[in-house]
């Protein structure tokens, strides 16, 4: 095997593979390295138990820039057409919110079941999100993050300026109280929107600054974009496609190859050193690892000014969740008043959410080491629409839940907390589907610590930098570092979910890194 390349990409997650595939297609002899046994990172479909395949973290291709989708050939991937993307409820007898993929069906459902106020409230929320979407630039491929002045310049009137201020300084609850104020009637909607936002933060819905994550979650790209979709074979079908694009184009992927240093000389990249001491040379290195890991752990401290290292080192990575995967011997049966969930159309994703007020209290308790008594859960049942993910007649089910105590002041051991919260997740699902627990053949539970170990995501933070306003815009790095403080190492590029455009499976950080390489090469 050669030890000299035109470009080396560190990390074979979806962003790393996207960057590597684009670099190789442009004629650069490209090597992609990953420490794990398989490619895809957190956008993988993995066989955890014999015959049972699970989407380990990511489960949906997010709305994707049309140019990125076209460049990466994503349009041709086989999708699963679902009439219902998700069903959200509080589990207390309330009417679920059925998220139909057809906008007219969705509006009709909201109007008929939840009332005209819900329709008007959602319309108001979407209008509120427009200026913050432009300010955050979530779907702007090939463009740098905006300064605060540039963010405010995205507003065309006072309402939009106020929305950007909300996004930077307000809370989820501030916004929801304005547009969906009826805590009881709008309970399922408020719970769903709160969960959508705060799962990318370490903040409760009432905590100032949490509204940035709500704006990020509500962001919708322009009309040419590829919308959110489920892929046949699970989310790993995406990364398998990118891996094939890289390898079929002449590039190379090496697994079980952990990089322990990015080599530099006289202010520019010369290659990488692998664990074990072997060295590989290249004038271009793209790191799809978390930006702070790249800068503070892989670069020799003498290659950077201390203030650059210190700024990256301040990244907040406090992931606070539990991820569970279940092998079931059949589908669970939901009881009254939720028998409508026994319709396979309704089983793609089921949210058993808490109110914003409960989520806030649970977050505050978790900071004191207390596991939520009634945790909010996002449940995925992908094998219902994609039977190949489980053996015949069996099912693969996953559950993601907030909040898991991570601040080190817990009243019990880490293992006891994990077991306690896992027990409460199973109990909550079983309350709605009484045969759920007895259908479990095997299950496994991942905490942020496990996810960090498996995927190299600091703190188990799948955002590689939580969606807090102080970590967005000018304070989220682009391919060359922060807009006002570039990394002074030629040939080094950042391309992870912790960069501008991330997180979410949109490929924009990886695409942007490749475009920056091309721009510098002229």
C-alpha cells in the first residue's frame, strides 16, 4: 500500500466520506481513514444482534441542499415512501399529532383534531423561523458562517429582526408561548417541538439560548432542496453509497486506522501519523472529527497560537441522553386510547413526549444526578416499513430519551443510573403497549459515554458542538477555522458536524471542506 496521497480524510462518517468522494472525483488521489471496524460513523446501519439491524444514531436524511444532493448523487437512492413521518403524543390520553408527509393532509389533520389555533400557530412558527434560518445559513452550501452583523442583515423588517434576537437570546418556551399558548390543547405539539429543539442542546426549553436549536430544527431549505426522507436499508444506505462512490472512483478507505497526529512543517500539513507509528504523507488533510479534537489533540501545540487552541477547547459537548435498541419477537400492541398506533402507517416513528415545563424540570433534576421519572422518548420502528432490517416476523426498535445525568454529581453509580433510566424507558413504552416488555428478546443501552467511546464524539455529542447560540454563526468554525480566527496551518481543513452547516445528515460540512480545498488549489 502506498504511503503518499494527494489528500487524506480523517473520519469515515457521512461528512468525511462526502469530502473524500468529492476530492477523489476531482482527481486528487484520496485516502479516507477511520479507527472503527465499519464506515458511516453515527449514520450507520449496524447488525447489533443476529439478523437485527439498527440505525445507531441518525435515522433520517435531513433536508439537503439541491447542489449537494446532485454532486453526491443522492437523488437516486431507494427511499421508503411513508404517508406518516411521525406520531407525537404525551401518553396521557391526549390526541396525537400525526405528521403527514403531504402538507395538505397535515394541515387538515391539525385543523380537524387540534383546531384552527394549532394551524395558525404552526404557520406563525414557520414565519418566525424564516429569518433565523437565513441567519444560521444551515443549508447554504459553499458559504462561510455569518458574523452577527451579517445575521441581522438577513432581516427584511422589524418582525424578522425580533425573530433573530429571539433565536440568539430567547428560549423555546418564549416562542411556543407566543404561537401555541394553550398548554393543554397544544400539549403534544409543544412537547414535540421542545424535544426537536433541546435534544441538540444541554439546556431546558425555558433556558435562555435554547431558541437557537428550535430555529435550527424548524429550518426549511429552498424549494429546490431534497426534503427529509427515509432510506431503504436504513441510514447506512447513504454512507454505503458514498463509500462506493469513493472506492469506485479510485479512492481508498482504510478502517481500523486511528490517526494520532496530523503532521505539519513550517506552517503547512505534511500528512498524518497512525497509532502504531506509521506515517502517511499528503499536502491536504481534511478532518471530519470534532473540530476541537482535531485542533487540541491531533495538532502539535507548537503549530498553533495558544489563543486558537483555547477557543476550540471551550466547546460544550454535554450530551445528555440514553439510546436503546431492542430486538423484538413481534410488534407490540398499543392499547386504548392509542390503538390507532397499531396501524403500520403510524409506526415509522412514535414520540412519547413531555411538556416543555416537564422537560425543563427533568433537565434541572438531571443536573443534580436525578433520572427523569417519566422520560421523553423518540421511538423508531424502521423494520415495519423496511422488513429486511429484522428476521421474518421480528422487529428492530430503537428508543432515544432525555435526560441522562452527565455532570458527575450523580447520587448513584453510572451503571446504576443507566439501568434505572433504561428501566423507566421500557416501563413508559409498556404503559402504552402492554406487551412491549414481554416481546423483548434482547436489548442494549448506550449512554453518551458509550457513544463517545464508539464514535469518537466528545461527550457523546453527536452535534460535535451543541446548538447553543454561542456555538453558532461566527462561533462555529468553517473549513479553515473560525471566520475571524483562521487556523494558521495551510492544507488543513475541518469538515465535521461541528462545523458551519452541521449537525444533521446534510453533508454540508464535508461538502464545504472539499470546496475549500478546490478554492485554495485554484
